[in-house]
DNA sequence: AATGAATGAGAATTCATTCAT
DNA sequence: CATGAATGAATTCTCATTCAT
C-alpha cells in the first residue's frame, strides 16, 4: 500500500547518529542542518521529515549515545569474579570505555547544558545514573554477604559516591591528562577500598 | 599606575562579570552583546572597547569565575587542624561552596565545551586543578608525617583522584539530587579514610 | 461520457471545494497542499493528479464559488412581482446571501488580488458582473415599460452603479458592521428608487 | 549625546513608504524584506531596526496610505458650494482620486485580507470610514436645513450607503472598466439626487 | 571614549513539487 | 491511479561587528 518502503525508525537512527558525531566534533551550535543532511547523505528537507527541529535532533542523538553506554556498562560486569573483584574489573573496564569515547565527550557536555537550561530529557540520564549506582550497590551488598565488605556502610550512598568519582575522573582527565586514567583509577581504588588512614577508627 | 589604567581594568571586570552572570543563566549563545551591554549599563559599542569580540568576553568571565573559586579554595583550609581533619573540613567546605554556585554551573560547562573544541584558555583551568591537587597532596604528606596517613600511597595520584571526585560529585548532584551532597560526601569520606574492605590487604 | 470522466470531474470538484473552504478560512498562502489533501481525504500526491499546481487549485475553487453565487442570483428573482418589486426583493435576497457568506469573503478578496496581479481568470468574474448587471438592467427596462421607472435613464449605467453598490455595501459591512446591511439596504433603496421612479411613492 | 543623528520617525516612514509601493505592485507575499531594503536604499538588517517583523511593515505602510487618503478626502470638500453641490463635487473628486490610485488598490485589498484574518489595525480603517460617513451626513443635514434635501431621511444610514457605493464602484471598475467611473458616477448621482432632493430638478 | 545605527553573513525552517513504488 | 518520502529553493529573522559622530 505504501508507495515507498522505508524503515522510518532505522532512517531516524541513521540521521541522529550522523548528527551525534558532528555535534561531538564541532558542537551543537556550529553544526548546521545542512551539515547533518550532508553527513547522512540526504537532503536538508528530509531531516525535517524525521525531526521536528534541531533540538529534537540532539535529543535523538543523545538517546543513541546513552543506549550505547548502557550496553557498555552491562558488558563491563564479570559475574564469575568475587564481588570486590567484579567491582574493580568493572571500574577499569569503564575507564577503558570512557578513555575511548573522548570524541563524544563534547556532545555529552553539550547535552548537559541543555539539561541545565531545563530543556532535555533529564529522566533518561537519571535512569542511567540510577542503574549504574544500583549495579555498584548490588556488588557492595554481595561483598557484604561474602564478608569482603564492611557491613556498616550505607551501600546506596557509597555507590552514589563511587559512580560520581568515575565521571569526575574522566572530566579531570579531559582537562589534565596527567596522571593517566589508569594511575588515577589505581590510586582511587586503593584509597577507596583500603582507606588511607593508618589505622581504622574503632 | 595612572588612575585611567585602573579604571579601565575595573570597567573590564565589571563587564566580564555581568557577562558571566548572563552566560551562566542563559548560555553563551543565547546571550547577545546587547544583553551584556545593558546588564553592564553601557552602550553596545563600548563592550568592544574593552573586548575584541564575544569570545574574549567569555574568557574574561571565566577568569573571574576561576579567581573566585581560587579564593574559596584557599579559604577552605584551616591550618589549625590536623592534616586529615583539615582535608575533611576543606572538602566539606568545597561541597558547600559548589552547592551554592549551581547557577554558575552552566557557564562552567559552557567553557568546558570551548576547551573541548580547542579554544579557550586551557592552562588557566589546569593551573587551578594543579593547585587544588597540590593542596590535597600537601595535606596527605603532612598526614604521613603526622602518622595519620599510610605512607605507602602515591600522594600525587591519590590527590588527583580525590580532586576528581569532588567534580564528579557536583556533576552527579546536578543531575540527580539524591542523595544530597552531604550524604555523598560523608559516604565518600568514610570510604576514603577507612576503606570499604572488611580487612586490609596485607 | 465514460463514467470514469464523470468520477474524475466529481473528484476534482471535491478537492477544489475542500480547498476553497480552507482558503476562505486561512488564506491562500497559509493553506498547504497537505492541508487540502487531508481535508479532501486523499494523499498529497493525488492533488497533483487533478490540479497541475496550487494556482490551478485556487482557480478551481473560485469557479465553484462563482457558480454557487450565480445560482443564488438566479434564485433571487421572483418573476411574479412587478419589475421594481422584483428588483427590491432580489436586492434584499442578495444582501441576505452575502451576509451569510462572510466566511468566504476572505477567499473572494484573495482571488481579487490574483486578478489584480494579472493572474486569475478575469473573464469569469466579469461575466458574473455582466450577468448581474443585465438582470438589473432588464428589470429596469421592464420597469420603464410598466411605467414604474423613469424612461430617461441609461439603464446599463444605472444597473452598473446599482450592482456596484451591493459589493460596496458588503465590503463596508465587513469592516464596520453598523448600521446593519438591512438598514443600509433600506436607506439605499429609498434614496435610489425614489430617484428613478417615474412618480414618488406617496 | 547620540552619536548618530537620524530622524527615526522619518526613516520609518521612508521604509514603510517604499514597502507600500512594492506591496501594491507585487503583493505582500511576493515582496521580500530584501526587496524592501533595496527599494529603501538600506541594508536588510536595518529594516528590522525599524520594524519588528514583516507584518509590522504592512501595518506601517497601511497607516501611511490611510493618512494620504484622509488628506485627499479633506481636500475634496469645497465649502463655498451649496451642500448638495459640495457633495456632488466631493464625490467626483473622490472618484478622480481613486481612479488614480489603482496601483495601490492591490495593497488595499491585501490589508483587507489581514483584517479579515483578524490581524491588522481594524480601528484605523473604521475611523476613516466613520469620518467619511460623518462628512457626508453633515452635508446631507446641511442640505436639509437648506431645503435641498428631503427631511424624512435617516442621514446616518444614507451616508453609510452612499460611502459604500463609492468603494463598490471602484471595485467594480477594477474588474470591469466599462462603463467608466465617470459614467457610473453620473448615473448614480442622478438616481441618488433625484431621490433625496426635496424637489425634482426639472 | 562612548555610542548605537547600519549591516549582511548565516541559519532554521517551510512547502510546492517530483517521482519511485 | 494513488501515494507520501525526498528535495532544495526561497524566506524570514538574528546578531556579531563596524564605524561615523
């Protein structure tokens, strides 16, 4: 019945993907709809067939980015290890991932700005944060059960603090690449897990 | 030396300050030179007497912001305390400061984008990071000397990781205000100082 | 002859009719081909199967409008009355009609503009004017024969002036609804007819 | 104090005037802001210094047109004549004026459309209509006092009908130039005056 | 020095029209 | 015949920057 068979959802993703790459490289404001159309290999008007306006485009691109990251997070956990080991290896895996998406980082910041201005789909990012925190909290609880982790900690808060560190680290690393992420991760892991105090307060 | 020069520098600061507030509230691209001029109580053309173009304006505004933060950092350290106590109180003080500059956060992100695109005065921010790290590293070393802190840590790397955490925390808190900064800071500090492991690895 | 042709013509009218309503309500430029297609319950491309372009569409819509008006004009004349009574009742009938097509008035103006720019089917409208004038002139001549109307008038010119009044009245009424069409028509009729009548009505 | 002395009101009029001419010739939608700027001998952006958007421009142009017409109306009345003679000469003068502003007629229609769509400054045009009606009503009343005009007419309604006629005539003349305005005016005047005059002219 | 009028490059968006299916 | 996806020409409007006063 339809005269032209086009997988609209697929096409939408393609366009948003092309846009995301450009946004990451040059920034939202510097990228014109013409640029996006050219990168996607379509006409300018066609972009508007799939996205009402430029803002919808950045939302679409962001969704794609988040879903990629969600996949990476899931892949990072190795369930064959002990809880603490799993947390450690997951953290290193995430550091690895983030180190390689530097190009996307600009786009990520860009979207944070949108959120900061009250536009943007905040819930989407909150969900990702929540999920990451839950995963960490889960490992910490498993660690308590396995007598690897102190039982007097508030796992939710500790997980939140832990997750925050990861984003802070990538941020600092973007600004100041020394010491490397690996070094920082090791130092953090050591201090966080072992504590820096000479003695435990009893 | 001549009073004119001082006046000129003062006026420059005023303009950049007004610009900074606007940039923080509405974003660099949304703020027009007209807006800045009006906020500074001068004519549009006059802005160009003090700043070559709009980009110089954002650099000026960022410098002011950083110098404010530098002042806050310095004020946050209480030298009458023991090293670890000083680090703790400084951290809480910084959390306090950051919690109250949320409005500026958009502008901060904005400038990060500039840096990410290769524009912007990267060194300025790097210096601030370095100074903050040095301060922390100094406290850690004093802590070692005072037998409060394990002597086997790499103070520079740990300081870097510590500083990163602070920025990650404010970032996460902007996105997901639960649990509050205070709770996260407490959880982090506890883990950092005490470690989360049930036992120290020997 | 072939039923297909009839169907085609019917469909053409449907589309033009739908377009006319929209043009009247929102104006030619504000109405998109998509709007017309939707209103006609067909696909956008199908409109082009029946009309070469958007301009043809407005011509088609105008033709329909004119043919409606032509019908109304014909219906307005009651041949059982004396010539002057027929002219009077016809005028009141037309006033009635026009008062109720206010919605179409915008479209009418729109088409006048097309004509003014040298586009548009001028002859069509001229014919309608001519026919209306002829009808009035005919009644005036019958009036002369019936000794109801002064024989020294130029019936053609008087008919033209009379017809013009009707359009002027509706126009003024659109802009300034006071006094109502009825009041104006009565005043006009009184002034106009008392002048052309052979004898004053006492 | 102001660095550049420009009579803003004067400039505004110039621009609106240039725009009005173009609107009349080619129609509102066909005229681009670039066209207006070029015709006014200024840059595109400058138009926006004086008019918020294209719509404001048409309002400005219309105001100028109306004020021109108002002037013409005032000039058309010769107070040295008897009331009826004054009305007659004024009517012929208006016919003369209108015959020569045919070029503006398209623009006039255009604005009528704006009014029809609920935009546009309706009151402006209503005032002009009112004033014209008042002038005519005044002459009619003077005519009654001078025993030139029947005292049993409703001067306000007759004046409204009279004014409407003028606009209808110009409209019909635009569409169908035969018979000429003069001929139609004569026919109308003859019918009108013979009807309202206290006595028939012999 | 200070100003704000003038400018035009540049960008988002719309929509009539085409054409492959 | 019918369709609607694709297109790009065209248009409005913004705003950083210049410069005469």
